[in-house]
């Protein structure tokens, strides 16, 4: 009888161990993510990384285009002085000079201006009577307006303004009416 009690106890212990083992193995299953969860997580990481890389490519391509577009900006700004000198020379030759000289200088001036225009340089069209706009004009001074309709408007243009590919590289210097 004693043997039978020991056997029953050992059987009960074995059954308890099986139950404990089965619960711990079920706990282990819920603690570790399934293959589907891991796959979904990795797929999400891949999609985010791919999107980030695509944004990086677009951003660098845009920066490269802007760099090439404005790479010659310093050279263009330095050439504006030469362009101004040509304009002053044309005015002086027109007043005091020979018409043949005027024609030759005008030809060189137009050729120079056209070459700069091919590279993206554009002259701002500003004339007396236009509204003053701080985005394009720089007020050198204010004078009493010669007429009532010129108050707060441009009275005279001192220096021509220029844009390079729609970016202002030199503001037009103007006199405004007060």
C-alpha cells in the first residue's frame, strides 16, 4: 500500500510538472513575437528607410540644381560694374561723340548684355511713377514729390537693378517722392 501511495504521489508530481511546463511554454510563446510580427516590423522599417532615402535623393538633386543655377552669381555681380560703365560711356558718346564711335560701342554693349542674358541675367524694368517695392528697389533718398501723384512712388532711377534666374542680385537704386 505504501508503494501505491508513492506511485500516486509521483504520478501527481509528474502531472503537476507537465502542467507547469505547458504553462511556461505558453508564456514563452506569448513573450516572443511571431514570425509574422517580425516580418511586419522589418517591412515597416524598410518602407521608412526607403522613403527617407528617396527624400534625401530629391533634396540633394534640388540643392545641386540651385548650386548650378547660382554658381556664377559672383561673376555676374562683378560684371554689373562693367555693364554700368558701358551705359555711362554710351551716354557720353551720344552727347559729345562721333556717331560711328557710338555705333561701335553700342554693338559691343549689346553683345555683352546678350551674353549675360543667356546666362540668366535680366534687367529690372523700373521707371518714374512706379510703386516703390522693397523686394526690388532700394531707396537712396527721398525728395519732395514734384506732383501729388508721385508721393510714395519712384521719382527717379539712379542705378538699374538686375535679377539672376528670378533672384535679385542687385536692387534698383531709386529716389522716392515724399
